C-alpha cells in the first residue's frame, strides 16, 4: 500500500527514504527466511530466494546512495 501511494515520488532522497527502508527490510528478511527454508531441504524455494536476494541488494543500493535526478526538469 505504501509503495502504491508513493509511486510518483523518487525513491531515495529525504522523502523516499522510508519507502526504501521498508522495501529493504522486507526483501532482506524475506530472503533470509527463504534461505533458512532452503537450507532445511525445501529445494523448490531456490528461485524465490534468488529473486528476493536480488531485490534486497537493489534496495540496499537505493537506500545507501543518493538518487540522481536526470533530465531537463526544473
């Protein structure tokens, strides 16, 4: 719901930082939970774990860097 209401804003920066932090936490915790389930023998969870891991890394990058606004916008 939060992602939907903030879809017009630039993720990162001062106003989008809570969105980036929420997504970062969601995907990191989800990837760790899927890793634990995969380690216990559920091999079907390999693909979702990899997808969550990629998103966790992407939101790590977004959270710890500043957005660069491009284009000819004033």
